[in-house]
């Protein structure tokens, strides 16, 4: 029962929260990445994941964290994005990591282009009253890349062994 709740509810809900949080506040809380990690550990324990497999999942997360931290130091992504990508990689391991990263890149590119186009348009007065829309519309503002990371995760997740019918 706990296993099914985590598999079916926790991961998708946390990803949806990450996307909405990044859109509305341009931040992804450390608590979210910690919650993803804790839920993974509970799920790995309740499913008796073999230790070598668990180690490979952590290796995938560590590699993503190191690379994404490098991106963060260059100002290409936010720190919350780096931690979210690593926590998601923990769930996917190497089996689905490449697919996840490809989808995240594609979705991130489309998201960036859409926001650039949005920023070229005048902001209607009704929308200008919303702080999160103003922040999104600022020409020098960031891109809420957590949306792309979460969307990619939700596309890949049903194909994983965590879901019924997944590999």
C-alpha cells in the first residue's frame, strides 16, 4: 500500500509542485529535492532494490549533480534546477537518464523560445497586476527551467519500472 502510494502519487505530485513553484516563484525548494530523495529511498527499501542497482541510481544522480552544478556556476541554470535534475536522475538511474535529459533539453528549448516571444509582447494591464507574470515578462529574467525538467520526468516516468507496465 505504501509502495503503491509512493509510486503512483508522490513522484508525479512532487514534479507537478516543482513546475508550478518554479513558474510562480522562480525557485525550487531544497525540501522538494530532499522529499524526492527520501521517497526514492523508501520505495527502494519497500521494493527490496538490490544494493548494486541502488548504487547505480546514486551514481546517475551524482553525475547529474556534478554536471548541473557546473552549469549553475556558469549561470546557465539555477541551483534548484540542478538539485531537481539530480533528484530526478536518482529515480531514473542510467536506464532512463538519457531519455530524460533529451526530453528536458527539448522541452527547455521550447519553453525558452516561448518565453522570449512572450517577453517581446506588451503585457496587458490585467496580467501586469500579477507579480509572477511580471517576473516572467522581465526581459533580463530567468527561465523557469523546472517546468521543462518536471515535464520531461512526467513523460519518462510511466516507462520506468516504477509504474505498472513500465520496463
